[in-house]
């Protein structure tokens, strides 16, 4: 699956996806927490998840809690992207919006392998 971006802002998802794909990463997106949890039911897990907190249907905090409690998913690195870090779960890695692309790329590089054929 590569990188999983979970955010209800279509423009942000598209921008981050384009940026990371230009760097050679496979990227999937989900517009809310329910979509993200559905994608996580698949056999292939993301190497990292970029997770917004305030979303319709299922919030980012609910996704975070579900992932951390599921033994199959618990080791997925999660970067919480939010405009209000005080809403983030305790101990979460946080990137304040607007996201610094170089910092995001550093986080992705530390957890994801770029396929050799670009």
C-alpha cells in the first residue's frame, strides 16, 4: 500500500499524494476514518499513516485508538496532522498544519522504501 493519507480535505490529500508520488512513493488516500479502517482490513498494510484528527464519520482519534489496540495494525507508524496539537492522542507524533513537506518527507523516508524503478 505504501503511504496512507487520511484527511477529509481533498485538496490537501491530492497535494500530499502528488508530492510523495513525485518522490517515488506509492500513496493511498482515505477521506475519513471509516475509509481508512476499511483499507486497513486488506492484506497489505501501509508503511506509514498520515492521519488528520477532525473528520466526519470516524474521527482521527478513533482511528488512532483502533489501530493502536489491534495487534495486526499496532506497529504502523502514525503521524498526526492537525491544526490543533492539543487534540492529539498522548504520545503521538504530530505535524502541525500546514504540514512542512520536508519534515513529512523525512518521516516517510524513515519508514518506507522507495521502489528502485522510478
